[in-house]
């Protein structure tokens, strides 16, 4: 990327730089454009506040803060935050809570017995069944593998990092899972279930912490592999 000054006095941003909407990133970039950028008069300009990332010929801006917006079919990890006689209210980390009707629970539930079946604070692996125009959503636990989570640990990354973790057929997740001998499920809302031996869970959590702290790095996957190799040798 160019390191010359922009016409309005701003310095063009190098990979890893923090930018705001309107900041000019490059005037001579010939690669592909990712999210958070657009080309205006042959100049790559940021459309989001975040960190410039250039990786494999693609330039993008990774936002600093993102919220999860549910989509039908998403696999998510949620927490029961409230309940009524015929439904549960589920925290997905989205702007609005989702609901889980008792008819879509994984077990038969009598009217008024929702608390006996699953109380506030229960962690769930569920799917988004439908989303309305106001982004309110209905979840379901009718499906293979959908269940209460009663073991392991639930970690979290910002939702915009889910695409990095699931890229190339979950290459990053599988690498962490195989190196730590853990079971890992990635939710579309950025929550991650990790189960296994305590030592493996600890290393896996360290890998996700490294990813959160270095998400603007163009060689992030290499850093993850190096971290896993170092900790595998020390265990």
C-alpha cells in the first residue's frame, strides 16, 4: 500500500492501522476489496471504524465492535434470561432477546412447567428458526445435537471474527480442536463451547484470547499455530 499523504492531509493507512469512516487507505491498491471498504475515485476508503487488514490479496476493515443479528438457520449458543408459562427468553448477544416456545423445546413440557424443565441461567445450543422485520427471533431445540450445555466452558469472540474462525471449512477451529484434544462448537453469535480435559480447555481458551487480541494481524493464523505448538510442547 502507498505511504504517501492523502490530498486532505490524512496519512494513508497501513495494514493494522485504526481508521474511521472516510479515512483513505490506499490510492494504488490492485487487489480485491473486502468488507468495510469501498473505492472512490481510485482510492480505497474506509466505510467502518476498525482496523485495516490486508490478507491474501484482499483488503478490508475489521470493525472494533459488532452486534449479532440473527438469521434463520444459524446455530447459536444462548442463555435463558427469563421465562413464562409457555416460553423462555434467550440471550443471544443480539439487540433483542429471542424466544424459545415450549413446543420447540427438546423435551415434552407441560404448560406452566417451563422452570422445572430449564431454569434461568441454563446454557443452550439451539438454532434460529425465524426472524421478523424487527430482528426479533424464535429459536428451536428440535434438531440433531441441539441440547442443554452442562459441561465444558463457553468462551466468546466478537461476531465479526466468526467468519475468520469458520473460513476454509472451519480450518482455524479444527486446528485448535485437534491440537488441544477438545470438542469445540462455534456459534454464529460468537459464543464458543469448549469441552475436554482442563489442560486442553485452557490452551484452547488461550488461542481464542490471542485471536481476540490480534484480530487486525495479517498473519493471525500463523500466530495461532505457533501458540498451539509452544503450549503443546510445554504440557
